[in-house]
C-alpha cells in the first residue's frame, strides 16, 4: 500500500518523493460551531478525509500525492457569536499557510494544492495561492472541495444544491464518518436556507455574522441527511479533487503568449 500521509513518512522517504513530481495537498479548514447537532470539528474532519481519499485515487492513477496535516484553524469570525469557535485573522491565516508551503517547496516539491473545507476561507486561499505562486515561482493551486465537485453534489443532494452550513451535506458526511458525534434530533437543528448570506445586491460582497441570518447557527435542513448520502458525497468530492490533481494542465507551466518584442520585460510566471 502506498503511504500518502506526510507525517507517517521518514525524512529520507519524503526527499525521494520530492524527486518524483509528487503533488502535495494542504487541507485547510476551521474549528467552529456547527449548529446544535454537529461537533466543531466538521470542516477539518471533512477536508482531511477528502484530501486523503483524493490522494489515494491520484496515487492509484500513477500521480504520486502526499497529504499534509490539516490546518484546522481558519477564518471563522462570523461564527464566534455561537461559541465553540476558534478563529484566525486574515494575516495570521496567510502567514501560517505561507510557512507550511514555503517549507514544502524548500524540500524540493513543486506542485502544491491548497484544499479548502470552509466557506470563510475561500477568498483567502485564492489570494494566498496567487501571492505564493509569484513569491515561490511554482504553481500553487487552490480549490474548495464542494465547488470542485459542484455538479456531482447537485446530483446527490435533495434539499439543496451545494454545501451550506451544518446542513444536509455536512450532516450526511459526518453520519458516514463520525455517526457517534451526530445528535439524533436533527429536526431541532433545522435552519433557514440562505445560500449567499455574504452577498449584497446581485454580486457584491458584504460581511455579516451568522447570527444575523440564523438563530441556531444552521443554514439548511439536515433532516434529509443520511450516511449513505454522505458516503456518495465524499466519493464525489474525492473524485473531483483527484481529477484536478491528475490533469496535466493543473500544474503545467503556462506559455508566455506575448510578442517577442516585449518578452524581455520580467514577470513571475504562474
């Protein structure tokens, strides 16, 4: 069996994998309140699970992959009013991710995927991936697992089209992975369906606390959640992420399309 967890390998084994064009996956997530029926580990547990499943599928397709330990703390200020939440500010989050990825690159790895499992991190991972691509000179790719699997999730879910919060999707996946940590009284955990609570107008962004849109910290209806549905979602997410990891164009060096007359102007390629 191929070992895909960074922390289970020895340093000399990791040095060997760096020379084999290995994709390194960094899961990032959150520790935050997930309604009255789910533990605060949800985002971190799911992000790590999807990363491990995707890396195993990638490795089976002759694309070596390694998964770093999940960065469990993310940008969760909007969940603080409900308790149980640990949050970073944007600068701290960027610096932690930067420190981890810089270390990976110093060891010779040149393909890095930030795999996000928390909605509050989406903007931050995009700007961090951009900045690190320019700073480190390698392609740093960032994705959020349910967005990468968007169509697939829409085919599985009944009450919603994508992941909301402590909802049908997240509750189903936790029933598949950690059923003992899910409160059985799901009816008491129903919340409003507000898929774009950080949106103003047609496309503008406006920050709001979750306490402004839900009384119990739930967005969505978890009563339709099942363990079987959760397993299908996890399989769909890991398929989508593995496909991203194994596509040749994901980490390929882009072609400079500028005319020869200005190609001498320096820039950092992605």
